[in-house]
C-alpha cells in the first residue's frame, strides 16, 4: 500500500479535526468571545463530529456476497468483475459454468491455478466466503454415505487451499415413517466426523437449514447432538419460513450462536411452493432476519442465493444480482 494513501474513515477523521481547529481558530480571532458565542461555536464543531460519525456508520458497508448458483453460465472472470462493479466483497462458490465439483474447475485444478486465482481475488478486493458442496448427511447406506463424506472432505481440503473459512453440507431428509431421532443422530455423527477433519484444515463445516431439516427444534437437536467447535449453521431463512412459518426472531433466539453464514433470498408462495423473487418483493420476513442478525452483532456475510441454476425461469443474474445490493442499501437507509 502507498504509505501516503489513506482510507475514507481516516480522511473523515481528518476532516472532523479540521472542523474543530477552524472553529476554535475563529474563536481565537474573535478575541474574548462571550460564553454564548463559545458554546455556540463548540456545539457547531461537536455537531460536525456527530454528523460525521453518523456518516461513517452509514458508510460502513455490509459484508455482501452472492452465490454462483445465481449465474451458472458465467465464467469466473465475469463473476469477479460483476462482484466488484456491484459492491460485493465476497463470492460464494456453488459451481462454475455448471461444474458443481469445484475441485475439477480449471481455476482450482492445480496448485498453480489456485495461486493465480487467489492473486486475482486479492487484486480485486474479493474473498471466498463459502464453498457449497452437495454432501448429504442423512444417508445410512455405507457406500453412498462414504461417497458423500468424501465429497465434503475434498471441499474442506479445497477450502483450506483457497483461504475459504466454510464448507456447506446438507442435513437433508427425514424418514416418511419411522424414527426421526435415528436420522438426526446420523446427521450429527457426520457433522462431528467432518468437524474433526476440518479442524486440522482451519475450516468450519456448516449445515444449511435445508430439505426436511427446517424446523427450529429439529435443527437445534442436530446442533446439540453434534456439539463441535468446527461445526455450525448456514441460516437459510427462506428455506425455513416457506415451510414452517416460524418467526426468524424465534429461530435466531435458539439458533443464533450456531450461525456463521447466511443465505438471503425472498419468495412468494404459489400453491404452497416458493417462487423466487427480488429481495423485498416477496412474502418472506427476510428483513426481520437481517435486522436481528445486525442487532446481535453478526459478523458474517449476507450471501444472496439466487437459484437460477435450479429455476431457469426466474430473473437473469445481471438483473437479480445487481438488485440485491441496492435493496440492502435501501433497507438500511
């Protein structure tokens, strides 16, 4: 960094200091100002400080990311350039150009390619925030279970190599009939196994609120049964609310300490099925969730998950992914 270069916050502080200097210089030039003049000038200077502090607070941007699920046909250069142009700082990887096994994507296939990709990300001021695996943890059959756990391990290894903190896995299905408790124990067992593997890589494994595991009490049971310092949650509010109608405030009250990452999206219900729509235009109480996260000091990314790959009929990525930062900014005005 250029040693003479200062960021916006530092520049603002300098401006505030100048307000004080100029105000009290004026008092000095006036010579023996009255008490009223002194208080008035001091108030003006203090007002400048408060206005500036407020400005700084508003200018502090939300950590916004988007999932590549929303732009399945873009190459990675397009993904990065769009992120920069639209005030994103994070990228969540869920396939690149429809290749869902990220370990096979050209950008990550070799150590040299990973190094080049990371250099580009750093140059553009971007970071990887989550890798979306397809690993399902509800499966009991030995060979299929091993296949899913191996996929998660491969993603954890990749996450370590590209400085990505999280890997997403799915819970995912409960039996139509039978013992749900057994499946919860199976999911929790998988999370603990992956958590042990991830600990060595300085990565966390995050279970998404997804599939049948969308009720608060079921998710809480899984988290309590897994109880691992490298295991947590991706909170997908829409996945939960469109099925359960449980309040995001109630969900956060019980699950908040497990939440490291979020998937943000909105939907209208049509025949009891979600139809995805631009943020703030649907029925999901998504801003209630966002507000409770902010109020409670959530430090993670607000990642826009536009499911274009699975739902080609919804708006094009250049429309939806550009709208999201604007909708978030407008909410926090």
